[in-house]
């Protein structure tokens, strides 16, 4: 059982529209303010999607580099870029995310129905992403939307070796229509399947929408970590919109403290994940 809790904030995502969710941070200034405040509360990792001037999802290289640089100058957070982007982004653009030089990047371990869309992650693309991160010293977070994705990860590691940093960390993304449900039995099944992965593998869990709280509680009880943020939920309680990402991080910190597993510092998070110290 891990004695502390890694808290990741995913503040923006690619799904919600600013017009429908006014509190969503979409400009660089809004993102930096969110990052600083969430770090002060106890977040150690920031999972980043960016938007263009019209608040639409983008993988623009200039904006990605500017964002990584600004986050490093303003915070000690582990900067994790999404290689998923929006479901319509081409593979070449998703691979090019690594050129921005983040500490970490996400690596989704398979294709799935994503609501009414298809989130395509071909095996060749996954291998390319994994090996490029190895070469560049970028630490992956393997995103697991269904149990079969863990089998794919076992295959990937067996064929192509451990990730940069040597530590395997996965994130169970639960409650997406088309993926595994955001329930305790589903988390238990996913947790049991980790036995087939390298010893010491750690996991975080993300509950989409109304599954946020059940997934947080189940993850903490199983020794897991937490990812929260407005990428994953924009309703704090029934009929009550989320006011800010800080509100979600504060709740996660409170749950972690109740579980007697207080938030990890950014330095402790880097040690856990195999991410080099800030300022490498």
C-alpha cells in the first residue's frame, strides 16, 4: 500500500466547449493560474491539452512548446502532455507532441468507442509512441480505458522493454461510454490484472462525470492514486456546476487525507514515476 497519494489535475481536455463551461481554462494565462493554484493545494502532475484562440482543441507545436516552458518556469509540477489530443487528430500530429519536450506524455493502449466517436490507437502507433518516448527520456502514463488495454500493455513491454525511467504507471480512465464502467467491481478487476505487469507497477484512476467520487474512493482503498479535473467532470454535485479545477483538487486532497495517504510533493512524485528532477 502506497503511503502517499499522487494527485494529477487534468484541467481542460478536448471535449468541453468554453461557451458551455465558462470556468474551463483555455488560454495560457488561465492554465498557468490553474496550475499554480492546484499545485499549492496538493497536485503534483498536470495533464495538459491546449486550445487555440477560438478555444478549440489544437496540437499546434508552437503553443505546446510555449505551454511546457511556461509551466516549468511558473511551477514545479510534472508536465504531462496528452498524445491523445481530440479524437479527430491525425497520428503524425499526436506523435509530434513529444517534440515539445514534456516530462511525461500519455499513451493510450488501444482503440475504443468514445461516446459517438472512435478513439483510434493502432498497435503500430502505440509502438511508435512508446519507443520514441524511450529514446527521448519522456516518461509515459499508459491510459487504460478497458481491461484488454492491460493485456496490450503487457505485450508492449514484453516486446519493446520498460519505459523511460524504468517505472510503469497506468491510469484507469473509467466511465467513458464505450470503455469500462466507473464502478468498484471494474476497478477491482483492473487492479487484479496489474499482477501481469512488472513488479512495482502503480496506478491512478479517473472517474468520468458522475463516477468521479466512486472511483476516487475505490482507488484510494486499493492503494491507487487520483486524477481529477474539468477534463473529466464539469459537475461538482447534482445540479451544481464545477466552479474551478481547484475545487476538484481540494476534494481529492481531502479524500486522500481521510485515507491517511496525504498528497505526494512534486519531488516525491518525480521519484515515484521515474521523472528526472525539475530543471533537467
